[in-house]
C-alpha cells in the first residue's frame, strides 16, 4: 500500500485511521471462507473520499449466493460479531441476492461493519469487506444498538 493512498485520510477527528485499516486487514473473519471458495484478491486502505478504513478479500466460489450468505452469517455469530437490531432485514434472515445482514464488532474502540458486496447477481465471485467508522461513527444503514 502506498503512502499517497493514505495521505487524504490519515487523520480524522484527531484519530489515525490508517492504522485501523491495517488492524481490519488482520481480522480472522476475512480469511474465513466456504470450503469451495478460493481467494482472488486482498486489499486494505483508508478512503480519502469518506474517511472509512477498510479491508477486503475477494473470492471465487462454485456455491450459490444464498449458501455464501448463510455461511458468513453463521461464521460471524461464531466469531462474536453482533447483528444490528436496527437493520432493515431482521437478524437471522438473509438477503441472498444483495449481500448480508448488518453485522458489527469493535476494533480499537471503533464500531466496524462486515458486509458482502451487493452486486445483486448470481456470480462465482464475491467480496467480503470490513469497514468503519463512517460519518457519526457509523454508516446510516447499519447502526448498533445504543445503550
């Protein structure tokens, strides 16, 4: 990863998010994949456009989108991730054509969200990504339960 890719968002609200992207890249959930999947790409960075730190993995798989989503929902729960009660799709249900329900955890005291890309089509390639924090510390469509 080049230094110039990080220059636009190295600091946001007095915090360094480039190091957050490195920590996201080391999360074990990014390496978890269905047996029928093979990794095709790996990346992490900090977006100068919206301030998000992110890490992602691309995979190729011979199984259906529904099977992929079901696999990750189970893996996320087993890894201690929480499903948002405010999500548009109730916890425990899937959106086979568009991705995965909202799952989140904390890394360095920051909420981060896991999702599968939402191309909306059955394809043999998919991307999983962990991202955060966005505006107001979270994204509009995935909000953790507030205490």
